[in-house]
């Protein structure tokens, strides 16, 4: 499996009140994206889905047979971060620069 560095990620979260929020950012050099919220208790995230949008190298975004996203529950107190690694791929053909 390979990780994608500097890839763009979309994170969709649903709050405890039922509102859907959309976030966008880039992963670090290890393919990890850190999310954190500072909402009031009623607007806290309940669950999120992180999925790839694009990469600097389009070949690196080929998912092969793997999942198109990572679901996670967000149960941290307000202001604490949650690290996710949404860019784990099993591509059929993997260029060396994707590793």
C-alpha cells in the first residue's frame, strides 16, 4: 500500500444537530490530515467521511479496488484534533513517486 503526500482531501461531517459541513485541505508529507472542531456542544461533529479529491500526480489518485473514503466517529472534546489517513491506496499500477 502507498500513501499520498500533498493530496487534497474533502471531509464531510454531520453535526449532532444534523447539519452537514464540508471541509477541504491538503495532507502532510505522510498522507495524514488532522481535523479539529471548536463548535458548541449541539453543533459538535458526530461522524465524518474523508475522501480524496485530487493529487499533484493524477496517477497517485487511482484507487484500484480499495475504498473511496474513510468514515470515522468524532468523539473528542471541542478543540482537540483527530488524525486521519484517508489516502491509503492499492492501485493496480503504482508509479514510484506515489510511494
